[in-house]
C-alpha cells in the first residue's frame, strides 16, 4: 500500500514540476526579445514580489 501511495505522490509532483517548466519554456521566446536592463528589472520585481508574498505582505 505504501508503494502505491508513494508512486501516486511522485507522479503528481513530477506532473506539477513539468507544468511549471513548460510554462517557463513557453515564456522564453518573449523574454529573449527584452534588452538586458529590462529583463533584469522584470526578474527582480518578480523575485521581490514572490518574497513579499511568501512573507504574507502581498494579498491578491
């Protein structure tokens, strides 16, 4: 029984991570057209917002 539960959890986690990676792959062509300064600005804002959200400061 443990092995079946472990397989199920593993498959779900792999599917979630593959979905995230696929989303990054789909966003890559648009990001490749940004100039360097703009790309760094966008990435810093995304990371900063994620940190604030993790700490509970950002509410949607």
